[in-house]
C-alpha cells in the first residue's frame, strides 16, 4: 500500500491508546495495591471521563492543524501518565494517573483518522482503515498473552514502564512521518473557516452513529474489562485465562485485514448491522460457556466478527464527515467512549448483586438493539 508508513504509525499510535486503557483490567489482579471491584470500576471510569472530555476539541483541532503533530503531543503525555501509573503507591494516585491517561490518549483516534482521510479516499480509505484497525485486536491479543506473564514474573509495574518507553519511541517516529507528509499530495481537508458553524457537523447520520455506537461500546467495554476476571474464576489458571482473553481478539487480526474488502462488498450499513447482530448472539452464548473448548470456540468467533465492526465504524465516520472527518470522528467517539464511564459501574453492580451470567445477557441485549439502530443510516 502506498504511504504504508503513515498507516503503520497511525495504527501504532492507536495501539498505545487502546492498550493503555485495558492494561489495568489484567494487571489489577496482580497489583500489590489490592483493588476492590468498586475501585477497579472507578479507575476504568476515570480513564473514560478524561478520554471523552477531549474528543470534540481533538476532532476540531485535527481538522484545523496538523494531525501528525497532535499525535506526537498526545503520545508524549500518554507515556508520562503511564509512567505515573507504574510508580503509583496508592489507589488514589492510580485514580489520578488513569484520568491523565484518558486526557492524553483521547487525542489519538480523531487525529490519526483525520490523517488517513487526508491521504486516502474511496475504497483505498476503507482498506487503509482496515489495516489501521489492526491496533484493536493486536492490543487485546498481546495484553492477554504478555501481561499475565510480566505481572507474575517481573511485577505488574513493569508493564507500565515498558508501555511508556514504547510510547516515546512511536512519538519520535511520528516526527519523521510529519516531515514526509509534507511531501505527499493530500486532499484539501483542512478547515480554514474557524466559526463554530463550520467546525462542527451533527446530523441524522452522526446521531445514529453516535447512539448505536454508545450501546455497542457499553457492552463491549463490559466484555473487555471484565472477561479476564470471569475466565480466571471459571478456569482457575492465569495463563489459560490469558489465552482465552486473547482469543477474544486473535481472530480479529485476519478479519481486520479483510474488513475493507467486506465493507466494500456489503456496504458500511449492512456490515454494521449483520456484524453486531451476530456478535450479540455470540455474547449470549458466552454466558452459557463454562467448558474450555466451548469458550475457545465462542471467543474466537467473537474476535473475528468484532474486528470487522470496528473499521466499519471508522469508515462510516470518515465517509459521513468528509472534510470534517476529524470533527465527526471526535463527536462520535465521544459518545462511543463515554460508555466506558458507565459500563464499569453497570458491570460492578450486576456482578455484585446478580452474576456474570446476567452480565453477558445484558451485554448481548445492548448489542442487538444497537445493530437495529444502524439500519437507519443513510450513506451512499
């Protein structure tokens, strides 16, 4: 693919954003701070509060200025917050690190998506976003395989130190990309009119994308943040549980690569509807899964379908937004990720008063409702 290095580094930047938000879901089980379910929920929620606060500013500024430079600043501050999380000696300091992590990571998605929309269009854009979206399944797959081992053998804090170093290295690499982008002929997608009316775009499609995505991600974050603890309870083995967790995304690596072709064949709306409907049924099946073999099968299928949905959402934001792709991505992502504030609270209440089985039923229902809402999209 032409200009592959832009896609690679954009994906690497989002990998950092995504990996940083799910790290605590695994390392908290090994943390010397001994967090409770409620404290875990607060840490998760604080990240998302910080994350959504910057979504609209990040989208608007990505349309006005260099999205590559915005990515550099975001990665630099994210690395500092990761280091702070690693040295934290109390839950209260973890609270602070978590919200700072969200405030830093929140700029990456709108900026990198805008960067891709400046360089690609049409079917090339769908393919580029497909490769870019590898960050999602890779982060979950690697976290399940690597973080339990690091936490048990090297200590849970080491995970944050390594991530901080990787973040700085990616930021440095982005400086080179910024220089190269100046030599690429890009579409004129930089907003010159700074009036509020020209900077924002909110219409029927954006409302549908935002609301349906909110329901889907409410369920998705419940699954992502609490499935490792669920597997740990029923499988009684940290490494096997980590493997099961990784399978929730491993098959998403090949499906993300081919997602652009699937989206081009089915169109964005049909991909979102069918993908989410099937994913919702699989989440329901997970509630009945206690045997390792069945968990492996269900988790693998969930990973494959889930990471067709992700690039479809990003493609929809780019197509709907066009020259305001950054603003639309920021607006939609603000709603999508605001689900991360309430999903830990919902999960902790359901787990405390009911069971994980009930949690998966509720999650399944939210996803299926979301799939129906997507049918209202009007995209050529």
